[in-house]
């Protein structure tokens, strides 16, 4: 019997990972009243004196498509310079490779990563996206100990098999990535790791931790977009996972950027790449509320070439204490100043700008900013491609050779009806070394249902390299994984993942779905499930096994209209492909690539379909080993199927198991076991195999698990809502 209770997701303070926090109404995702939020707790607070929703953020702004440089700033250590001790002594593993220009995703390389049991350097480990590492010696039981709710202090007296934990933001949806002695994870700024960004400042954060100790190495910070929640929903942070190759990392920011970073940060004492001296906000002084007097005092003092003591105190709180005298010079009278001095133990210049209702202080990042990220290049998709993401930009990028593949997240506006950028690309291919866009595609056109957050997959099928992209129209597209021609890719095939009669209804009340899961390539076949933004709730789902070797429209059915006894093809429509009341029909496609399709199964053979016998909407991605497939749906059911199905194209369902809580993530299959998390914070551990229909353990992690467990180097990494745990057998 399924537990009848109000699901935890509706009680969560803050936004759902792929949309708003309010229940959907007839008009769609209804935004809450504008308020500021304490990111560390998720509680509403009074507006702070310092606001980060401004132009002039810590992101770069080059003159071309790719950001190339900032004016370099001379920085030298002061005579008694001292950095924070935890930063200065942080051990940094040596890079395992030079610049990532080698051919990475060859079949041999993919096999190496899958079989080595070592690093897991992208979402799903490889471009096949099958979360099945060959890692060994993993525990099947652990205890996280206790955490004081007020102080956060860890009582580890009863902890078991916990190597370390690290504090994340107040909401975390990013999956961990493990590479080169580091663990990377996306989150928000609830932990407030950087002094210049206290925990009440909402940011998207990509964090890098030492794999052995859990010590924070560096943080990349994405300030919130000035356009607000329509493009950059509060508290969501960085929701995708990065790709790591050698000492280079690529990810998509919440600001609609593709960024390439140096995995070493500034710990290698180099400011690498074309982006030099990247501008970073230190403090803001608002011309409003309690700081209004200080704003006026600061303007007057700057005019006299001075800094008020109260400003120096704020700089100290932001990690840039002033030591000795400073020199203030006007760059643009009454608008821009430079101030030179010893800040935070470093002799450097800060830039001061009068920006609307605030005075903002900026520094140029360099080798002495050890806790900051070192950016190689930046590509702003909103600026250069006119992308308009719905609520957030999120894509776990992947690569093939020097090609980088990115879902742009182009989607609807807050009306949930209008598509602001109908001609903007939805899928792009870039040169991963330079950030140059090689080709773009907009196949979904005006049929985008909501947003676009699926991540691409690259695999070779019968000698052809294909890149798979889950469109916002509910279609799965395959393109040739090459540089394209004249800025366009070669479309190989497309597949409608929704039955033709299904209908899209705003707020999740309909039966037509989009694609949030990542397609998986396994043994010459492709697997994907349909779903919706979690705020839209539960609904009917479909899981498909697809033959990727056909070409053209390989959907299960074709939409036709009967006129004068003839069937006339109907171009795809956004809301509903086939309306039978208008004389339209769905006919079987002779070119269908369906191997099997799973939506329900009468397991107990009682002639009725129970809740546990249905496939529901899913955000999750399948994991497959030895032809045994696992997937969790959003309703909390774990489904175990035969990956190949029957000879006559029917699915083979081994079992379903109800976790009694919604599941946002995907399974990990490793070391003879299956690990799946849920919103109640439980991780269910199954023995691997179709005969093992009940978990051997259900371990509570202390807060919701919205992400996917990852296995690497004899360790399980699990990011909960607010913490990252490294779980391994005690030595």
C-alpha cells in the first residue's frame, strides 16, 4: 500500500529544481511575492543592504562571441602578507594531463573509464551516460552521525563509513563529478564559503573539493541575473554537472554561459587562459535603508581621495582588510575610481563604480585569490545567441574530441505561453578549446513545451558517431557528431517520445511530457524516459528503447489527417499532435525505431493496472548492467526491466519497488549493488539482479537527496540538499 501523505517536495521552502516554488495554476507556474531569502536556511528575510542582482557582475564581458581578456592588474604580496591559513596550505593534486586537446571520447577511452573503477569525470562517467562504474570495495551500510540543527556541529561518535563531509548550499541538485583528485559539485551559496559573498547572497556556485580530505579548494560564483526569476530562479544555484578532461573543466552557469575553467584554480600560481584578471565584486553600498548615509559619505570621501573607515570595515568583512594607506584616484569623475593599497595581504588595485543606487567595489582575480575559480574562456549564450531560458539554464555538457555539445535551455517566459526567442538555437556544438560555436540547431522551433534541461549523449552506432539531444518539444534528436557544414549539423533521425494523442496542459495537468532525463547508450541501443518539471507533479510516463541505426522520422507513429479518403501528414504541433475529434489519426510508422516501450505492466496478472504497475513521469536516467535496467520515476517507484525486451518488441518488467517518496535522481549500479536516493533523504540499497526486489538497506542522509549517487576510487559520493558526503569502508 502506498503511503498516503503530503509529499515532502510540496513542503520545501524554496524553488523546485526546474521551476517555481508555488503550485501550478491554470496560468502555469505562479511566482511567489518578491522577497529576499536567507540562502543558508531558505527563510525569507528583509532586503539586505547589499544586492547582487545587478549588472556589472563577476562575469566577463568581451567584445566578441568569446570573452578574451580583462585589463591585467599588477599584484604583489605585501611585506607581511598572509592569506587564510586553510587556503594557503590546501593540498592540490597535480594535474593528470596537459591541456585537454586530445581525442577523449574514443571507444577505447570510454571503456577505460567504465572499467577502471577510478575517476568519474562527467555526468554518467562517459558520453554514454550510463552510471555504472567498475568501482570496488563500496560499503552497503553507513551512518552519517548527527548534525546540530542550530550550530551545524557534527557529532560523529556514531558515524560509520563516512570519510568526510563538506557543506553545500541550502539546495543542491547537481551530481558530483570526480576527477584529478578533486570532487566538483553545483549548488547555491547557502554555505557562504567566500567572505565576499555571505550566505544570504544568492548565487550559483560550482565548488571544487579535495578528494581525500573534503577541503574546499575553490569556488566559481555566478551572480543572479538582473532579469530575475524568469531566467534565474531564486536558490536554484548550479544544477548541472561539469565535464572534466585533464586540467580543463566545462560547465553551464545559471547566467546562461558556457565556461571553461582551470581545474587547478589559482593553486598552480598561474592565471591561465585568455580571460585575465576577471572582475569580481567585493562589496556594495546601497543608497537605501541603513546604508544610505554611508553611500553619501563614501561619494564625498572618494571626491576627496579618501575611504571612510566604515567602508574599510566592510572590506575587511569581505576578506579584503586594508593594511596601511590607500591611494584613491578618479578614473571618471563621480562615476569610477581606482584605489591602490594592501588589501587582504596583497598589494593591488580595486575598482569602484557608481552603478545606479549602489557603489560597488571590484577586484581583479589573480594568483593570490586561491579560493576563486580561474576562468579560461566564457561564452554568453543569452548575449550572443539571444537565448531566453525558462527559470534556469542547466545542461551537463559532454564532448567528442575537440567538440563540446550544449543544450542552450531556450524556453518559454513566465506566462508559460509565449516563446520570447523562437529563432534562438536550442542545441549547439562548440570548439571546447576556444569557445567558438561551430554549428547551431533549433529543431524544436516554436514547439517548445516549457523549458529545456536534458543533457546530450555521444556514442558510436554501426560506425557512425551520433550526438543525442532531448528537445524541449518531447522529441529525441540525433545528429552526426562532427563539425557540421555551413554552421548546421546533419540530422540523422528524430523520435517523438510522446504518443500522438497526448496533450500538453499548462501546470502539468496534461499527458504530453518533455524530456528532462539524459539518453543512455548501451550495447547499440538508446534509452530515455519522459517527464516534466517536478513542480508539475506526478503523471503518466513512458520509457523507450530505441534503435539508433534508422534514419529520418523514426517515431512509433505518424500524425495524419483523413481528407477525401486519403491520409495527409500533419506537421508537428506543440499542444497535441493528433486530435481525433478533428478527424486526425495516429498511424503506425513503418520506419519506427521502437525496440520496446514501457508504460504499464500487469505484474500480478489480476487484470487491473495498479499504481505500482505504471511508469510515471521521470527526471531520472536509466542505468544498465548485464542487460538489467534500473530507473526511478518521480512518483518514487524503482523499475527494474530487461534492457533488451522480448523478440516481438515487448518490455520485460522484473519488478517495481515503492520508495514512498518522490525521486528526482538516477540509480548508481556498482560493486554488485544498486543505490537510489529520494526526497525523504533515504538511499535505498539493492543487491544487483532482477530477483532482488527489496532493498537490503534504506539509509537516511539527514536531508533530501535530489541528486544521483556517484561511485569513484572506492568511494560513494552523495550530495544531499545541503551536504556532500564521501562514503567508503573504514580502513
